C-alpha cells in the first residue's frame, strides 16, 4: 500500500485489511529518501506499507518494483 497518509493511519488500515499480519512494516517517505535504488528494491520486498510518500517517491517506488520484476525474468 502506498499512501500519503500518516504512518499510524496507514498501519491501522493495513492491519484492518490483513496486509502483512498484525504489525505490518511501515516505511515513510523520509525513510525512502535515505535509500539507494538497490536498497529501495530490497525494502519493497519486505515492507507492504509506504506512508507519507510524495508523488515523486511513489514514482520511484513503482519504478523500483518494475525493475525488480524485470530482474526476475
């Protein structure tokens, strides 16, 4: 889940819909800013919730997920 919402709000919604169990890992836009492209791909593998993410960070995250998908082929 990628959202601009606050991390606590995003975690509560993720928990309610059963995304990654009782305590989903939440990464914020601030967290994403500190990651290299390779680290972002790895983070996308383990986290299911990205909160307080800007439109630019959403694009970067989607591109990282696409790059990961291409590397699996």
